[in-house]
């Protein structure tokens, strides 16, 4: 955890722009690039520097940079193996005296875990958080206290491209204080169960994107402070899309983001990544937020969910849903109604089974509907342990 005053962050960014800071992202390639996006990114920095008097006036604001790691125990508690309890690590038991009492206790724990894994619950699940659907990420940020940004890879946060502008890079130019993340936290990729949380950052700019291009909007956003959680997602990658370990990775990170943010209202969105089923990602985020709600925390997050996959630019905000988004919102509301009646374990098994058991390219909502209508499955279409 690194805590810096807003004025210190301002000084670091100013020296980075002058190429005086080692270990910072290489801004020189922006100065030398002939791409159209590069001058706009420099303008975003200059707009932030222009507000220097406001930064210094708010001397009491402290920006906190943190790499938060979820313990293996918390991950297993939230997302146990859909097929069986995790085996006991041989390294953990190596060298220990295997007394009869200890062996008896281990056997009892194993039997309890087995019975828990074999349980086929048909009761109702945990309460899920309230969701408000918005047309885009800009509208989701209105009234939110925190936001979750999804990365395309574990090491991409804080990286600056000189030609293109990936969706995860846009928040860096709207909230330039995020650019210090690599400098203070290091450039190592995120590990399993690890997320980045940056607290009390301010939106200084509004940007719009057009493919790889970035444009700085003339209007400044309202003065708001946000806590930003950043995580990478694996489930969109072809060689990991069908792996249960990738499901464990993604859902544990979503859960970790909600728990470490600990905010009442959180802005989230469809992942701006190719190959991610929208209904699947919605179910994952709702389940992770619900876990945060019932995990003993006082905070009960409410989600402002953006139905756009265009990324995190905030200049072109729309207050109304498009006709297609209204239809999608109704589908997601129906999906929420189904999730309430299923336990988290049933949902995890369904999410794990989805890539394998669907017919062709069926979407998650259609796949679930087919299971509900299939009278041969029994138990309301809930996946059995043997099936998984």
C-alpha cells in the first residue's frame, strides 16, 4: 500500500512528462509518435496540469495505491471446486506428526467437505444486490462511489500505447493520477487472486473514442472522487475459455474487487472484450457482488450496470436506454429472477458447465432456458456433481 498526497502525485506526473522519472511509463514515445491518438493523450495530461492550482488547494486529499491479494481460503470459501472439495496440499502436511487424533480430525473434515460437495440444493439462493441499468459507463459513474475496470491481460494496467487506445487505457487519461500506478506499485503482472485498488482519484477529463482514436472533450466532468478497482479477466481468451480454473480466477477477482472497494454504489459494465458472453458476465458480476453483500460486510453494494461494450470513455453520455438495450435489460432482469431461486453452488456449476453443454453458439440465457425446459434432467435443470 502506497499513500501519496494529491500534490505529490501532481509533481510525479509533471516530472514524468519532462522525462525526469525513471520507472515511469515511457511518455517519450507519445512525443515521437505520428499516430493521431498521441497528441490527444498529451492534451489530457496538459489539461490536468492546467488544473494544478485546484490540486494544490485540495492538499488534504490522499491518493492510495494498493495491490490487494485474496487469500486462498477466501477464494475457496467463495468458489469451491464445482466437482469436488480441493485436495489437501501434500506440502502443508509434510513433516507433521500423523497422530490418530489428527488423522481422525482430517477424515472428519474430508467427509464434511464431501457431503457438502455432494449436496444438491433445490432451495433459494442468497439475496442479490439491486441493479440499475444504464446506457453507458459515463451514466454508470453518476452517483457511484467506486468502479471496476476490466483488463485484457494481467500486465496491461498503466501501460500507454502510442498508436491505439485500448478500453482499459481510457481511464488513465480521464483520471491521470492512475498513471502513477506502475511507478509506485511496480510493473509485475497481476497474480492470481490479486487486484489493484486506487482510492480517492478524481476525474479531470472526459474523453471519447472512435476505434483506436482518442479525443479529449471540451467540457470538464463534475468534481467527483472515485475508488477504482482493476482486475484482469481470462475467460475471453480462446485457450482458457473452457477451463474451470479460469472461471475460478475470474470470479475470485470480481469478488475481491467488490470486497476491497466496500462501496455502497459501484459502476460496472459489460466487458469491452471480444468473446465474452454478456449474460455470463452479468451473472458473474451479480454473483460476486452478492457474495460481498452476504460475506459479513456492512456494505451492501448496489450496481449501476452499463449495457454498452464500447469501453470506459465518458464524453458521450446518454441518459436513456436504446430500444435494443431496453430489450436486453428485460432479459437480464429475467436472468436475475432465476438466479435468486438458485444457490451459489448451483450457479457456479451452471457457469462451469455452460461452455461445454451448450448447443452450438447458444448464449448463456438460452442455454439456461433449455435446461429448465428439459424434463429429463430433473431437479429443475440444476447440474449434478456427476454431470459437471
